[in-house]
């Protein structure tokens, strides 16, 4: 089970998690959500926003780990965020401007200077 699923509140604090998830991913996912919220505060998030990164300093410390996070709205406000972390067996994103980081991954999401 090379994944985690975590639900956080609008401040990035863990509310619920999958019992099948890796403990290291469960522990790192709320920190990743807090990184996103530092750049995009909950009151600025809109329906349809999705945050995704492979930044090892924002997440699990391993570039191939993919972390998508989506807001959950209640009465028009982002009241919670749902996120996951996975280590896809073989992905090689090809997008213009993406920094190659060597073997085993592609850097997606904001860089350390953007946060």
C-alpha cells in the first residue's frame, strides 16, 4: 500500500486518515496541505481548484511521490481539504517548463522559491 488518503480542516490539521495508508505519508500530507495554504489561504480557494506537487521539501521527501489536494466546500467556504499521496510505479510527466530532476521523477508544483 504505497499511498495515503487524509482529510484535513481548513488549517491543514488532520481530521481523518485511511487505515491502509503508509504512516510516513499520513504524517507528511498535513504538512503539504499547510504549504499549499501558506501560498493560497483557505478563504481564497475556489471550487475547481486543485493543488498538486512532487516537491520533496513540501511533501514526502521523495520526488516520485505525487500529492494532489482538493478543497471540500460547505456553504461556499473551503471547510476542509482532501488529499492523497501515492508513489506511482512509472510516471514520466512531460510538460513544458518542468524541471528534470534526474532519475525517478519530475518536479511538479511550486518550487521552494515560490512559497
